[in-house]
C-alpha cells in the first residue's frame, strides 16, 4: 500500500500515518518529495483494513493498493489453466465448447426440440432456465422444478449435460440434484450469500459477470467460490451496461482476454445477452473464439417469435447451425506475408 | 405497443404481425407510411409477452412499448404520496428525515457512541450493518446476530428506530425480529428471491437503487414488493456507476426528482456511498434536500480512521453535527426579484 | 510518480527503471516489498513523459501519478476563489447568477420576447445560440451572424450581457466582436485548437464539461485556457452520459462540489441539458444552488413547442418565473435541532 | 413519428397535436387505446423539427422517431459495400488492411525505423501523428509540419500511403498536401466545423468514433461528410468510455458489426486505443478480423519505452510481426461437426 499525503500535510500527520502502518504490522518507508510525502507500507500478513482506513486520517489524500486483492483465482498462484469437467465435457482445454438451448424451459416439446437441434449442430451442453430472474414481477418467471425434470429428460435423450440458473440459496440443493453446471446470473454476481452456498456444493459453477462489474470485482466474486471450497468455476462475459442503446449490452471481449491473463479460470462468452440482437450473434461468436474465449453460451429456441422470454436474441435451429459452421470455417483471414 | 416494420417488409410479413396481435387479444391498427409500416396494438389485458416476442418475427424492426411496465408504484394509480411509518417516524411526509450511523457495527462502544452522537445531532433513525456485502471474501463481513443485539440495545437507549441490511432470504426472519426497517442493498436490488421474501414481511423496506439500474428498473424492483403484499417501501438513491473515478459513484439527484414524479413512494439519498468522499457529503446532502428527497442516509463513525469499512466516506460526530446545522440553514440563496 | 514493478520482476529490470528515473532528472527511491518492488521518482522539473513511458518497460506493471497534472487552475496555486467579470456581472462571488435565454436565436421577435421575459424574472445574462452544433446535418444549424446582431440588439434593450457558443477557430474573431462571454460546447471541450485560440482572446470563456470527461480532464481543458493567457474561465457542468435513458444526461452535481474543491474557478450548472426534461429543471436548479454552484444556465423560449431546437427541455416564461421564485425561497428545510 | 400522449391527455390537447402534424405537412393517424392515445405522423418531406418540438406541447409524453435519421450512409440507400481507395490501397473490399506506425512522429530515425518495420511485417498504410490532441497542455503536442515532411519521406521510401490526424479547420489545406488519408480523432467526431471543411476536401477521411458516441451518432457524423460532398469515408471503432478502468477504453466490437449492418461504409478497429494495454492487442486484433472489420490501425514504435506518447499501448516491431502472423493463421478453431 502507498499512503499518499496531501500537499501541505504536517509532520505530525505524517508521523501519525507511520505509527498506524507500524501498528498494523507493516514496515513504513517514507519518501519526502518536493511537493508531497508518501509512505509505503511494506510486508504481508498485516492488518490491511487498518491501512485502507487511513484514507480517513487527517492529511491523507489517498491510499493506493499496489497488489491485486485476489489470490486463489490468480495466475500468480497457479499458472497453468484450469480445466473444468462438466459431466465429461472439459471446459478450458483444447476444445472450444458451445452451450446452447432456450432462455426458459417452456414445455416438453419446446425443450426437446431445442435439445435435439443444438445437439445435432454440435453443441456440447444444453442450457435452459427453470427459475428466471425477470425485471418485472408480471413477466414469466419460469416453470421451476417441472423445468428441472424436463431438463433431466432432455439430458437422458441427448447425452448433453445441462446448465441452469440458481437464483436463491433455498434452491441450491434442489437444483444440484438435477443440473450438471450451476449458473450464477449477472444480477447475482455479488449475491454473496448465494456465492457462499455454492462454494460448498459438489457441482461446477458458471459465474456471469455483473452488468456493471469490473474485471477485478468479477474475479473477486470467483474468489468467494474458490476460497469457500469450490475450485470448479467457469467465468462468463455477457456484456456490460454502457450508454449505447442499440445493443442490449456491450459485449466486452477485451475483458475475456484480460480475465485469462490475470486468472487461470476458463472464460466463455454469451453473445446472446451481450448484444440482444440476433443478427449480431454469429459475428460476435466468431470474435469471441478469436479473442481466446474457451466457449460460448447461445440462446436457441425452436420458434423464437413465440418465446416467452428473450425471443429477439434467440436463434432458430437453422440460424444456430449456420453459426456453428461459420465457427469451424472463418470466412476471411489475412493473407500471410511472404517476407 | 407499436410494432415498427422494417423498411421493405412484405405484405405477408405485415399480415402475420396483424394476425399475432389479434391472437394475443389486442386490436391492430395498421399505418402505412411512405417509408415503412407500423402496427399499433391497442387494448389491455392481452398477452403482452406475445407482442414483445414479435421482435423476433420476420420483417419486424422493433417493438416499442408506450406504457410504463409498473403499476402499483405508479402515480397514475395512486396520486397522493405514500408516507411510510418506521416505528413512529414518518418518512415521505412533511419532515425531512435523516438516518445515520456506522457502516458496520464493530463493537458495543463504537455503536453506542455513534448512536448517541447522531441522536444528539438530530438524526431520527440509526443505521448499522450486521451482515455486510463485501467485494472481497477477505474483508470484514460483519458481526451478524451479535450486531443485531447491539442495535436493539442502542435503540433501547436512544429511542431511535434501527435499520440494517438483509442479504439473504435465510436471514429475513431473524433480522425482522430486531430491525424496524429492512434494507435491500444496491447489489441485491434485483435479487428477486429476496424481494419476494421481503414482500411477505411485516416490516417496511428500504430499497437501494442498483449501481447500474435505470429508474424504471428500480421502480419495477419496488413493484415486486408491492405486488407481493408489502406497501411500505422507501427508495434510496446511492449513486450509479459511471466512467468518473474521482467519486466512488455518481449520485444521480435527477433520479430522485424523476422517481418522485413517476411514483408515490418516498425517496431518500445516500451521499456517503453516492460520493465516497467525506468532503463532498455536506454539499450533496443539501442538494438532496433541495431536489425534493424525503431524507438522507449518512455514515457516521466515532473514529472514521479506525473503521473496519467505509472509513473514507464516514463523517465523525463533529462533521455530522455541522452537516445537520447546514441543512437547517442554507448558506446562500438567490435574492428575491423585486418585480 | 510511483513505478510499480510486476510480481517477479528481475533485478536487471529494476536497475533499468532506476537508471531511467535518474536520467529523466528525478531521484529514485526503491522499496522492496514481500511481493513486489516499487520505485518512487521524487523531484519536479524532470522529464515527466520519460517516466510515464516506463509503463512500456519490461517488468513494469503500472506507473501511478501521485500529483495532479493541472497547475494554474488548482486551489494549491491560488486558494481564493476567482470571480469572473462578464461586462459588469461578477460570476463566482457572493451572488448566485442565472443565465437564461433560448437554445437558438430563431428570429428578432423570439429573441426579444425571451430576453424581456428572463430579464424581468431576474436573469443576469442572456444566452442564445448563433452557430449550433447539431448531431444531424439536416437539423437547423443556427442563423449565424444575423443571430449575433440580434443578440447585440437584445443586450442594448435589456442591458443583459450576452453569451453564445463558438464552434470553430474561424469564428472566434467575429463572435468576440459581439459576445460578452464565449461558450465552448460540451462536444468541443477537448477541441484543443479552439481552446488555444480562445486562450488569446480578451473575453471570458464558459467551458462546458464534455459528456464523457472526468473532472480532471475538464480542469485540464481549462488549464489550456489559463496556460495560454486567459484567466477568465467559468466551468459549466451540463450532465454526463450514462446508461440512464429517461434523462437526456446525468447531471453530476458532485462534480461541481469537487471542481470547486480542486480549483478556484467558478462553476455553474446547466440543468436544461443536464436532464432534458422540463419538469425536472426547477428541482435540479435548487439542488445546484444548494451544492454550491455559482450560477445556472437555463433554456427559456417564448413558446417551447415551436422551438427549432431543444423545445422539450425549454421552459416557457411563466415556468422560468416560478423557478426563480423557488430559488429565492426554498420550500422545505430541516427543522433546526434544539440541542 | 409517433406522438405518444400522456395518460389522461385531454381531447383539446390531442386536437392540438393533430393540427400541428397537419400543419407540418404530415398525415395524422390517431389511435385511441384503453390507457392512452397515440398520433402517428405519416409522410416524408414535411417539417420534421415541428414534429419533434411537439415533445414540448401540453399533454404529450414523448415523440418517438421510427426511421433512422441518416440517409446517405445507410444500407437502405446503397446496399453494396463502399470500397475506399487510399492511394491505390482499397479499404472495404476483399483484403483485410492493416495500418500501423507510431502514435507521434518524433524524429526522422524513429519514423523511418517504424515505417520499415511495419512495411516488412505486412502493413499497407503508415500512420503517424503530426498534430497531437493531448489532454494536458504540458504534454508533447507533435512536430507539426516537420512531421508531415517526414511522413512524406517515409512514403517515398516504403511506398506506404500515409494517414495523419487533422485537428483544426485551419490545418486542413496544409495536411491535405501531404497525407493520403485524413483522420478525424475521437474527440473531434462531433467537431462539425471540421467535418464541414473535410467534406469539401479531395481526400478520403478516417472517422473515429467518439468515446461516448452511439453508433447512430457516429453514422450521423459520417453523414455530415457525405452530405457535404465527400463519399470516401472509413469508420474506425477505437473504444468507448465505460466504468471499466483496467482497460483504457472498452473496444466495442459489436458496434463494428452493427455499423456494417446499418451502413455501406468500411469499418476498421483500433485495438491500441481500444484497450490501452499492449498485451491485449493481438487477441483483440484477431477478434476484430473475426467480427467482420475491414482492417486495423495499430500503434508500433521502434522503442515503446521511449515513446513521447502512448508507449504503454505501442507494440515494438517484433510484437507487431507476431501479431501479423497470428492474423494470418488462427491458433484455435472449432472442429467441424461431422453431421
């Protein structure tokens, strides 16, 4: 930590800061500049909070942290990439893995049609919402446990492992009975009670980035899971909220590259929520592959126009097949330079 | 709803949209412009989701809603302002109410010192965190039930009703035994499981706006509470996340004026989180009063520099007393125009 | 400057950084922590750019500036507030000054009607656009020099000094002949060629904050003016761009308090552009007064519904009179605490 | 245009709106819903501004435009893609074109070393700043005309056409003598005086997206150029400003796909400014190629650590060569599905 003193801070104020640094278990180094003084607190294992609180001390302008606050998710701690095994499907390894399926499970027919379609096009996992977070209380809230049973049936038929969202600590046990991968939705990224509950579960977790979370906050949310005992975490970038309104969110592909640089965890992209526009999904899927993502999560509905949620951003089976073909065969590449 | 067809949409596509509108229980009105056609769906009580899903139909550019999606929180439904009674203290009425206290309950001494200080300066409610949402799992997470008991003791001594945050459905019953006003934190504004649980509780709710929530999403979160049976909701603006980094958040005072225009619910401001800088809190408190807020929530700590959380944005007792005096006596006003 | 070395940086890399710091004319202080090493560069008058470029050196994680990059606009350099005199009207002193008038000058009748109305209600300066920045090339672009002559006529009649926007270096001389205060629009805040031209003009400047500019960038834009020779600068907060769409911009009142804390320059607010909604303007005007702004700029049109630009956010004369009365007499204040 | 009346608007207010619509040269269609009334204004060639101003009329909630405000840049007007010829190099056609070079021209040696390096690695155009927009007046502002002469020399030697930024209308003529492609910087995207001057120039224009401009505003800025007579416009996405601070900007790749869907103009990406972190540039370059961009603009400096500007985001020659090789040979693709 660097404690940056205000311009004109008194000797007494500087001495006070030094005393707090020592009392907190760190070694103080004082550097008197021409305009201001800084105190560096060196060491580890001290009382970090006492240092941060110095921001409130007289004469202190700012306390700047110079080390990352996360540990277990960091590449510094574990340099080789983590591969998460979801009922036999490895995510984070050689293979680029596509998860697909409807936003919400709406009926047996709808789900099975979707499951067959995404399986035949090359998807490796099936997604489907049973409990849906909806902005309005008057919107469709999901079929609940009935949806879980249908997902299990679709898995039995297609062999695709299933992923579904957990919205509440109360649902963790029930959903864990059915699902192979438990999703934390973007709005719950900092639902710490939920994270603590999922840290104790014997299932891998898909952790979506919150719409206004920085990459570091996202990694710290993952740190809750690892620190609580669950090492099987997959990160999912699904777009952040910006001033741009012609796309539902702004898919932040640099965040994927950055998360993979800072952390060993696998990272996938969700271009369906990330753009909210069906026409843009194939191009952003290819871009996610190119940027180094480990996979995709894509909404596919047998008939998007009749979907009870997210129709405008859902692909139909034919659109999904085209997308998968494009991924396998890029349409334009740079010509190699002869020199 | 207005269904805006694409430039060049075919007659067949338009006919399809009209058929869906009718099937959904609305009356279609078709307007053929020089460049495009629009179909207006008139009526209420139809299947709104079927209309929204038209966004996925061929030839449709956009489906635009022209009515607000919220009902019970709306001024259209109830024009007179709601006054929420918190153990005898009315919020939303004539009086501008200040809630104050420490970010976290840290000890008996700290809490009682804070409670006495804010009471003597004019605060009407005492705040104090028992369960703390923290970005990092390694930060202080609150004293839990012990903090609840201390809050009750502080209430007994000072007579100030108490407000504390509920982070999880599992804690709702326990916290309701102690607290007079239950706070939903900004990161939980769209924790719908929590909102549903709080809708069934016999306590008023303080609902903070999420850092990236629009005013309409905030009102829809309140709608969950009212629709679920709890009419006693107070809204709290605590700053939104923007590109500006010199303040912790951007306190959106226009959102307070707008929320009060659209809704009958009381709205207060939290300039402590809204700015994150102690020096700015008094000015923003005065501004919140002037913009029409019904009250404030302010972090006060007997010794901010030793606070276990939010020290940099906490006032000390003397700072809080000055703030309260400023609120009672504006320092500069316009000179009235003689004409 | 603090040069924060990467975890695992080699001794050679650290030595290289130290050599660059010395070569750039600073004194290096090296602090070896348990996890990383930092090098502090102490001194002033050295080659700051050489230090910043170290961010590209091997083994360097980050270069952190610990002093503000602005000088002449800073409170550290000049602690007493600057009062800018605009043809006899002081801005930044005791009086809270309201500037009002139409978005665009549209005709002689329109401008004179607006000028008389705002004068009688208590405005001290008249605004009116002659050259208009418009998002679309097909929108009304202003009357140009004809508008300047009409503004001068309105000044002659009412005695109100006039303010109008300068969009291009080519127009600086012509507009300076007419206007008493030259406005730099938000989209031109970082039009450095324009700032350099205005630094050499014998007229005060009204510098609007860009819609995505931080407070520090805004102050640095003002620094261009002061460093170039023009000390008469008034800052104007007019809202920043955020994800919220129900207001045209998010009026950042904390930025006003912060700008006044960091700088000695006067700061006013523009709640017309800041909200874009006529109904919110009075409340935000009162809030701007309360937060410590030195004045307001408000759009007033004799008939907003016929305005050629910004009608939805323009007040009519009666609405403006009410706003001015409200400013002079706050509707609700805190009751003073007896203790 | 749709004029959406307020809940409870009176018959008189509705009649007034209808009268204005007719007077403005449009045909009104009135639809009375159960909750509100809307008036659709049909036709083209009427007085659009008069309709927009209705937002200020009594009883009107909102005026919604249902057609895009841009024309000449639209795919509706010209469906085949525009290929811009920059001194023999086509941009927007089959070839993916890379522009590279230093942020600023600093010296003859630096520029020629950079030019040779990027040429040999496969770049097709040379970039280099002569006049630099800098946030602080104390930073290096560019070598001006001397830099232009050096750029011309580098073109003579390497055969690479050159691109450089124009900051002011006053510089347009001089820079046009030297440069093959004139760049409008992000901060000048809405410098309308500059756009109008460049519309009359016989050189293609590279128009960067402003850091807080929507895709539609960006296209409208391009519309200024086309409407003013210059059809040779290349768009450049360089990142938008968001709350994320670990990247300098958020590179919005979906905006590239969207701009190409809405417009026939070529679009390139600038991952150097878009991320501000050297380590992320190769991955984002591949992603831009995959998303459908027509090319890249990349900062390359012979010795980034000694750069006078943008060192941290500049590649050295070896880093650039690797990036070019990666573009030609994607490292991981989806396995094609056998079915």
